[in-house]
C-alpha cells in the first residue's frame, strides 16, 4: 500500500509539473542585455552519415548568414565514393575520413581536431537542418550575455503527412516545455542535439569523455543528453534562444518512429542515475538551476508517464479507490497542459489538426520500446527524405514566427 501511494504521488507530480511550470513561465520575459561589441567566431559542424545530398541546403543556408564570423566543417562519413561538392566556398571545409567512423561522436571529434584556432564557439547541426539568415547573429547575442551554451528553437521542417505532423506536434510541445520554460524560470534549456552552440573547450572536453565511452561500449546513443547534464552539473546555465530558429526534418513513417524512440528511451534510462545524482547535488547546494533541471530531465517520456498513470488508476479501484479520482484528475490536467503548451508556443493549425491521430504515434513509440536493447549496441541512424532550400521554406513559414521578429532584427 505504501509503495503504491509513493508511486502514485510521484506520477501525479510529473503529470502536473509541465502545466504548473508553463503557467509560471508565461508571466516572465527573456531579458536581453548583451555586450554591444561582443562578436564570437563560430565553427559550424555538420555530421553527415552515408547520405551525400541531404546536407547541401544547410550549407547554403549557413553561407547566407548575415553574421560574418564563422566557418563550416562538413564531416562526410560512411560514403564509398569521394563526396561530390556542389558548393565551393572558402568558408567551407569538407572532411571525409578514409576509414569509416560509424559514429557521430567520432565525426565531431574529427571536426574539433581539424578546426582553426580562432573559433571560440562550436555550433552543431544535423545534415537535414535549415536555418534562416539571422541564426548565428541571434546566438551570438546570448553568448554576449555570458552564456557558455545556447540552444536554438528547433522546429519541424516538414509538417505535411500524418507522421510528420505528429512528430512536429511533439517538437512544438517539447520546444516550449523543456527548452523555453526552464530557461524563463531561471534554470537551463535542454539540448536538442542540433542547433546548439557552446564554448569550444567545454565541448572538446565533453567529446573526449564520450570517446572513452565509445571505446568501452562500442556506441554512444545520445551524446547531447550527457553533455547537458555535465554542463548543468558544472554550474553552467544553458540559454534558450527563441529567435534562433532551426528547421529539423520530422519522421514520415511508422518504422522511423520506432527506431528514433528506441534510441531516445535507451538514452533516458542510461542518463536517469546521473539525473538523480544531479538532483541530490542541487539540493545539497541549494542550487535552483540543478534542482529544476534534474527534476525536468528525470520526467518519464510521455507515453510511459500516461501509461503508468492509467495502470495506477486501474489498480486504485482495488487498492485504494479514492486514488482513482486523484490520478484521473491529474491526467485531465496533464491533457489540458499539453494543449495549453501547444497554444503558448504558437503551434500552427495544420499541426494541431493531427491531435486526434496521436494513438498512431503512441503505437510507434510502443514499438520503439522493443528497440531499447538494440539501441545500446547500434546507433540506429535515421534516414532523411526532405531536401529543400531555406528561401522557399522561410517564405512559406516565417509568418509563424512574427511574435519573435523583434528578437532577430
């Protein structure tokens, strides 16, 4: 009985946590006060694996940045033939290892070892990303305020099709709930794995540690998750740059969901002990950044949380029936919070229309649980299909971000 009550209260806490946090955050503003003369030099790193064409639209969008101090490093791994570059520019360096690396961490290490010495910050991109012309300029403003790590606003590139819209729905939700909200509340944004920028030496140290993990285990599934825990654990606060928009390709088929979520679930369970350790460290030092961040990243994935709540509600009918109403009430507020967060983040109506089809996505996520063990031995890279340039995409979608326009002017 006691164990059931403890688990129930933990579950209810996490069901209410996103809504309460979001309500608190909407009354706060992102205050900007950068040093006017600050201008860092960015190393923009793109890690390409097996797909030779997908990265060129991103390269072109980076070359059109209205911020002058950057250089692009494209690591092309897993290609049997020499990479045929349709873009040539003095600001672009292509690194194609003779011996395949088969690891994003190894690709990042190669880029770091090949960089010019003048780069102060490193920005990491997935090859399917696209960024508007103001991206680097906005990120620079946050570094000018003293932040050593900055996460941009990652948003769906493709929102047509059932699975793409459902994946986009999750991106809009998490962009607000675990990136914007914690930053507005004085804690840290989570790192999304792309569109993140940090001091070069900090990142170099992190990747060196991940190489040791790679050597020991043969695979590193989610280096970004360990990175964010290390940053916050060392006392750094990760900023969220809401106007630094990164378009990211969403899945288009059910089997892609299973592979992707299998990777994410494996990462969640692998990092959970570190998250709890960070919470203890935050409590002993009375550090709000560590405490809130640890609680947030310890929150179970949505499908697991809701599934556990429904199971507990069923058990409550036999164990302690009054808890049935408690759990169902919290579930109702969780659903309300989900809709509220999507509204707060200005989610397009085209994406919101996918809400009734969420069970399809849940089924894909459940299949992802079957891939958890495989994800600990195989990176399970996601393939990409949406090849487009930034100009038509930005012209079509920039209206969604008018509320952020003052931030990128």
